[in-house]
């Protein structure tokens, strides 16, 4: 396996190179986007790690050129700043596979704290499918629907219906997603109308700051109100709650209200925010037949066991199909556990949710 490390910091290039080479990966380096484009052609790396802020040509401009001229998996390496998060989320929308954050203080072994994450992410990216600006179709479709007033059920593709619609009444949609998540969420959430009657809670594996930016970006393109869950919050219809990165979240009840509550990471869980933990908590406070679990693209198996249990208790589940998943890990494990009612490409997930959970007054 070959990786091109692109960063304007000589120390960072050396640290990243040492970590990857210790894992048996062949590495070449570039100091900026201009050098990176030359090296991509000469070195033909399996994966490129790309710094966000560089002289001559920054990470975003370089990414655009790579995706057009020589497409291959790109992992953004970004500082946990608001500006870095904005650029990184844009990069993920444009086709970057994943993000690894730079810790504060790369000297004194700071970068070593993310060594395992870096190697795991790069190896996972090597097998990722490339999708360019996947959410664009959904954003345009949502805009057309708002303008001409089409019924939301007619604005999305739907698959054949093997399970009856859910009865009217309260419930919750739980979405778990990891690698490739931002563009996949843009394929799905903008297709849901503002009258969608169940709240949606999303656990996206991502560091803090990045989820803040992700929620803000999704809110701009969705009819639903999208917010980051940073404190105990009563969940309401017409809203999407993005669990804050660097935390886990659970559903709980206070004074009769169902709430999403951020909690410290559970070290027993390797991925955060933990999908398994979110779903397990939901099963403690909501009847299973009032829950729909959706497991989307991502490395590993987070969410598969809990959503299989949800399904076994009578809840509905959707697994993203291999055809659309950037990395077919988490949904594949749900299918292996025989816990998926439906296996659908991302573009059909919203349509299925609308068939199961019909907005008030939707045509029958």
C-alpha cells in the first residue's frame, strides 16, 4: 500500500511518515498542493493525506484537481479550528473520504496520540468508493420541491414496500454513519419535508468542531431544522439532532419528555459518537416499534449489534447497500446479523422513511 503525505510542515510530514511506515505502508511526501499533483502522477498512491492550509495551493484546491484529474481516496488532516472545520466539511462534500484531526502541539509526541486512528483511517480509505458531491442531486431536488410544491412522496425514489407503514404516533429515527457520512447525509436529509413527524438523531463519527460545522451546513440545505446536540435537549418533530463529536449521546426521559443527552465517551466503545450506545439507550425509553434505525456507510461494525437487536424487538431498520456506500462496513455487518428490513442505496433511504412515516396530511 502506498500513501502520499501532503503537508507544509516538515515536522508533521516526518511524524505522519514515521507512523505510516511503522505500519508497513510505503510513503512519499509533498510540501504543498502543487508538489502533490506532480507526485500523484509519478507515485500513483493508493491514498493521499492532505493538509488543509498550505502555501501555493491549499488542500481544497488540490483536492478538486485530484478528483478531476486522477481520482483516488483522500483523507483530510485538519486542525480542530472553526476555519479548518469549514474547509474540511467542504472537502468531504467534494469527495474526500474521511478526516483525521491534528492534535494541539505536534511536538513532544502529540501526533502519536492519533497514530492508531491515522493508520485505521488510511487503511479503510484505501478500499473506499469515490463519490463526487453526492449530495448535489438531493439539494437540487429539495429546492425544486419547495418551489413547485410537489408532494414529498413524489420527490424521491422509493423501493418496493415489503413492510407495512407504521401507525401514526410519536417515534424516533436513529441514523448511524461514519466514513463518507457528510455527503451521504446530504443525499438523504434534504429529501425529508419540514412536516416529517418524527425527530431524527444522527451519530456521525467525527471530532468536535467538525460536527458543529456539519450541522450548520446541513441546516442550510434541509427543510428540517438541523442542530448540534451539545446539551440535554428535548427532541421534537421537524428537527434533526447531530450528536456532538468527541462525545457519546443517549436518549433519556425527563419530566415525561424524550431527550437527547450528550455524555462522556465510553472507552469500551472504539468509535464515537457511538451508534450502539445511542440505539441501546433508545430501546430503554422508546418501544421498539416506534423506532427506525438507519445504518449508513462506515468502517467497522458500530451500530450493527444494537440495530439488529432493535429489529429483533420489532423496530424497523435500513442498511445502506454496497452499491452506494463509500465503505461498506457498518451496514454490511447489520445485514450479516440478519437485522436489516431493507437494503437500499442512499438515494432511496428518504423515500422509504416517507413510506413508513408519512407526514401529516400526506396523500395516501
